[in-house]
């Protein structure tokens, strides 16, 4: 029998491909977070579609919409504008307003607590550093520091570790890896703005579209503005 | 004007004395967590009483009762017995069942997110290592690791740091420090079992009672069994 791993599945492309990678070695349990993000219900649907595709029984959905109480991000605070940039200006010098301060720390803490209870030994997360949105909590150094925290902050007999298999990949490599492993990219959702047709304009859509273009593959989901 | 610090105030003695210490240098904002613990409403009342005593305007109460979904602790899972020990066996060799796996990581993550938004530079927490209940997330090494995580996981322009002023103190020293700084110990609540008169039997009551006894001071709150 395979050992158990938790995969953080937002419903986006990176977590979907991360799942496909985790599945090669582990039995997987899926964790999804609702935190009052604008496209919450659309991401939730993508999560269950991907879980169904992989026939995942253990699913935990946790509501952390207290992040709204804290504020500070355009993803959870409707008074802050979602950033839209042209494709010619893809790599942001500053942290975008869609950044939820320290968000991944909350999410991974939930995963670690759950891992202690269900006996999972790995936590897979589809964080991307190279080609990322510039969030501080998507860097390799952040996950290295988190693994040290887990080591000292959990029971001595547990050995839980965060694994970030796509962190060094470009979006185009993630697309190619997903196709190679038959990940259900058609079921994923990345857009921060819309819930029916992806906007094609937000950071997340632009990064995704560029990834597919560079991979020479057509994105299977629908867009309002497919060319950005 | 004083700089701003967040204090994690459970309503217990340690966080109350930690507040008194923080107040010497900082303007304070109070963070309290409800997580479905058995004595939630009693702790909540103690929190507000202490906040009123110190005239604290900025109060954030966050509900993380999703910890109940995860389970694994007698504090949030009523099917697990609360440990009761005799006074002669105070220092546990094993982690007790009241341990909520990785709980402090969740709580501090909330404090860090809030600190980024309100511009606080310190997070005070009344963790105690020497005389503690044996939780892995109450050790100095844990907070050192967490400070590294904060350094890499937050915006470069922020410098948020966890401060643990009572971590090396024995309970009796905490009692004495509280009295020295006129901390409102009579408003605090430590019992894990009861909400009217403290049980005097749970881990938390026993540690507290021993602290007062060793300090040669009478505990100002009421007990069912004042001698343990």
C-alpha cells in the first residue's frame, strides 16, 4: 500500500499538475481552502472535479474567511482593485495587491495539523517561484524555513514534510508535465476575476495563457479575451 | 508615540502577564482565538475583561473552529478525555491529549497577517517552555524557527518578530511578575474543564495552583477544589 500525502488543491493548474506528480508515489488526500476569495465557488467546483477525476476519498474543505476580517488584499477585499497588466510587463517588481499577507502559512498549518491526525507524511503544494506572481510565500527559502518549523513544532514521532515539485518550473513546463501525466487541465480554474469564462486579463490568467502559448498547446478552458 | 505590538490574549495568566510586559514599551492590539475549545465563552469573557482593564481599542477575535474538523485533541474533541493528573506527577513525559496539533502555528499566522495590515512590529505570546504542558509549539526553538519563517514569508519592508517574554519563567515567577506589574490576575481564566469555578484538577489548573503556591500568593479566582 502506498503512503499517504496531502495535496493542497486550489483548483488551479499548478495544484492539478502537482496532484498528478504526487499520485505517482502516494495515496492522496485533498485539502481545499475557502477564504472569501472572489472566485471561491468556481475554485470549489474545480477542486471537486479534480478530486472526482482522481477518485480521491479523503477531502477536507476548510473555511478561513477570517482572512477577510484581516483584509489587505484585492482577493478578499472588494475595495482593492485586482491588478491587470499587459503581457509585455509580466514580471512584477512589486508584490501585487492580490497578495493575501502570509496566506500560505495559514493554509499549510491546516495541512500539517491534518497530516498529524490522519498520518500523512508529505504535504504537496503547487507553489511556483521562478515564474510566480511575486508573493513572498511562494519562494523555496520560505518552504525550507517552514519545514524547519514543522520539524520543531510537531510531535517527535511524526516526520511531515512539505514538497514543492513544480517550484522551479516555468508555466510552460507545468503545462507540458501536466499533459505528460494526463492531468485534467480542462477541469482547472485560474482566473481571479471571473467564474464563467476566464477574464484573460488578471495576473493569473496572463501567466497561464503565456504558459500554454510557450508550450505550444491550446488552453482547454474558455476565455473572454483568449489572447490577453 | 509608542510603536504597535499585537498580544495574543487567550484570557489565561501567562498572556495577561505578557500583556503587562508588552505595555511597558508598546501600544498594544489584542488578538483572541475561538477554536471550539470547551471553555471558549469563559476565555472570551476573560479576554474582554483584560482588554477593558488595559483600555485596548484594537481587538480582533477570530474563529478557527475548523480545528474541530481536524480533531485530534481533547480540547476540541469531546470524545477524548481531558487529562487529570496528581500534583506529584506534574511534568509529563508525553504530549498530553489536550494538545491541538500545530495549533500555535495557526494562531501566530493570523497575528502575522494582521501585523502586516495594521503595521505592528512585534507579536507577544505568553508561551512557557520550562514549566509547560509539554506542547512542541511552546519551545524556544519553535519560536526561533517561526521568526525565520516570518522573515522570508512577509514583505521585505516589514520586520515582524515574535517575542516570548515569559518563556523561561516558572509559573511562580510569572505570578510574581504579574503582581509586580499590577496585571489583573483576578480577571484571568486557565481551567480547561469548567467555566464557573475552576476545576482545580486539569493540567492547566494544577500548573497555575502550583505557581501561586510557590510564589506564596493566594490565587484570586475561585476553585471547586482549591488544593488540587
